[in-house]
């Protein structure tokens, strides 16, 4: 009798574990450079978030197109070591940083949030990141820390003022081969099953889009759900995952 009861309880526990939610959010960076790549990215199934670089020739047009299609638009903000007229650098005065942010927001209409393009040096600057989060909060925007460096304090500064924010968990395509990209996607799925949520960042490379077009429709049958970025912000509640902090607080 006891053995049968324990077996039943074990099966119930296993069923509950299998039913635990596994959510993925996908951001595609570096958009606005190529209408062909932009259009193909826009056609991906599901609530893909589109991060558009302000210093690209098609930024405004694609932002309007994406917004009309019901997609979430972000500013993919250049940060040191990235260069260009919008790039945030540690040597710039706060007023100039603000000017560059305002110019970027004008260049990418309908942007609901912002994430960093490169920024391994800039995101380690506490005062500048605190300034950025305050500006985004005033605009009612959210922030995604691309985590291009382990020294980033960006997510911590967002958390400190209660700004709606996320941190990236998995880069899809640091290695641009279909096998490597598929491997990273499978890693993301496994991590989502372990911790419940995963934020993925990829790029509009043909290899990446090939994998996503093939694999995204298959994931729901595997118990994995793509969710909009705002829903992911709600799921995480501005708390750090174990990889990025302790007790929900960013390191």
C-alpha cells in the first residue's frame, strides 16, 4: 500500500514538474540596416521584439512598419566601444549623454524600451547608467541589459529605482553556424525549463533566421512558450536570476 502511494505521489510530482511554465522572450538586435533582413525578421512567428539601431538608414521607416505590425520596438543604443553620433562614451558630459539619448528616441519612433549595443565599457559606469535609467523612467520605457560584460551595472541601476527591466540570458549567434545557433537555442530551452524564464538575443543573420524559422513553431509542442517582452518583465518582477545576482538582487 505504502509503496503504491509513494509511486503515485512520485508520478504526481513528475507531472507537476513537467507542467511548470517555460517561457522564452526573443530580441533581435542590429535592425534598420537592411530592408531585406528587417522584413524577414518581422515575418518571424510570435512576439519577437525588434531592437533598431538609431544610426541606420532605415531606422525610422522600419520602426513604423514594426509598430504597425504590432511588434514591440526598442532602441538598440550604441555604447562604448561602439562609436558614432549616438554612442554613449564615458568621456561625455551628462548633458551630451542626454542629448544623444533624445536624438536616438527621435530616430526610432514608437520605441517602448532600450537595450545596449556593445557597451562593455559604458555599462560599467555607475553614474552614467543611473542617469540612463532615470531618463528611461521619465519616458515610461523599459530597459534590457544585453550583458556584453560581466562588469555591467546597468541592470542593478534599473532595479535600484524600480525601472521595468530584464537581463539577457543567452546569445544565440556568437558563432554563426546553424549547428551552433541551434545548440544555443536548445540551451535556452533547457534553461527555461530549469528557471522558468529565459531572455534570448540574436541578430538578423541568415543562419539565425533559418534556425528560428524552423524551430520556433516546434517549441509549443515541447511545452515552451514564446511570450511578449512586457509579459516577461512581469514574470521576472525586476528580479535577477541566479546567474546574475543573489536573492533576486543584481550583483
